[in-house]
C-alpha cells in the first residue's frame, strides 16, 4: 500500500465544508465537532498493524453487505458512487465484499472505474462455494468484477469447504496472486471450529461479528487471534441497526468527549476498534451522512480498558 502524500492530507476546512454540502449533507448535520473531527480524520488517522506483515491500515473500513446489491437501480448506483467516493476522499482503504452479497461486487467494479483516489485500495473479498475448481473460478470471476489485478485479501466465507480452499489460497499467496489469506464467520456461527483453525493454521486475517452488545468473541477468539498474530476485521458493528434502536432519543454521556466521540455511531465503532486484537471495523452504509460519521471514528482518542468497561456499563443500563 503506497503512502498518502501530504498534499492529499491537507484539505482546508472551507473546501471540506463545500464538499459536504455538495454531497447533500444537510447544514444541520455540520456541527463544529463534526467538521473539526472529520477534517482531522484525513490527517491523523488511527492506524493498526497487520501482524503478519507489519503493514498499517486505518481502523475504519467499508462493508458492502446488504447495501451494494444495487445493479439495475440507477438512482441507488449514483448514491453509492457518492458514498464510495466519500470513503476514498477520507483516505479510506479497506473495502470488503463477497459473492454472497448479490450484485455488490459488480457494483464495486463499476464504481471504482468512475471515482478518484483509489490508489490505496485494500481489496478484500471471499470465496463462497464448494470444490477446488469452483472456488478458483469464483475467485477469478470476482477479480474480473472488481477490475483489480489481484486481491489484497481473500477470505474463506463462513468456513465453507475450508480444507479445500485453504490449500488453494496458500498456493495463490505463494505465487503472488493474493497478498493475505483470511477466514470469516458471522451470526456467532462456527466458533468452536474457528478456534481450532486460528490456533493451528497461519491465517493472516479473521473476520467475525463483534460489537458492544455481542462480545462473545472476547472470551476465546480475540485472544487466540492476538496471540497468533492474526489481524481481526469486525463485521456487524451496529448489530444490523439494533444498537441504534436501543439508543434512539438518548443523549451521549458527557464523558464521551474524553474519547473524541460526538455520535452514537462513533461510540460503537471506537469501542470495537479499541480492543487490542481488532484491526478494523467494516460498517456498511448507503448514506453519505452515515459514511462521513463513520470516518470520524478513525481519529482522536481510543478508550482504554477502564473506559471500555464504563462504555459497556452505560450501554447496558440505558
């Protein structure tokens, strides 16, 4: 991944404000803390290390599950173009998808051709089928859909036929056809089997569900990943909207300012990426306002262990 130049980083507050208004973000949303932190997010991003290589990536990535299945919907495609452009404007890097997500990969490929600033793209997708030949063909089809020379990260989706795909991915990595190998789970499935895989095989990444209301992985999976030098991508950071439904109409605690949090979305994301084992979170959205708010979570202070306990207690007692 190439380094971001100083010229890319230095965006004036006036230019940023004009850009946000042009993107359709309402004036009422452009509060001083929001603008200040968003401006800072392009200059002082929180980065974390991929243990197997030492490469640094921002803690906020971009998910496409349920939001990018939009092929054939011209209005939504235009909206998603603005969202993805906003992600790269904020120096976003990691974009995650899967053949499971309908037309999401085709949408990504079409949009990447239309937007600017994608030089630092960290492309992450998954193999989600049975059999060696079908797996190879599916991965090649994904590569063509994205329009990339190679994927940075290829993940075995929900452990499907992992014994076969692991051998394929290991060979692809050796040949330079992919950079990193990963495995994923969601909904809290396959945790026992995943524990064994992470403890015995040299995966570079694991992707799993983790948020302030779903912390089961803290007991075993996150410690195993940390001990074995495996980067962690956290999916379902908002529990598919359940977290926002719980806090609807409720004000942030005053002490949220201590960790540079100005919204519940930032509260939830900073809790996730502050765990020592977590490398990045991948919130998915089709709305510019939400994307920009997500990006602010990659700047400022992260909660320490004491603050994380305080956040859990406050959320549980709302």
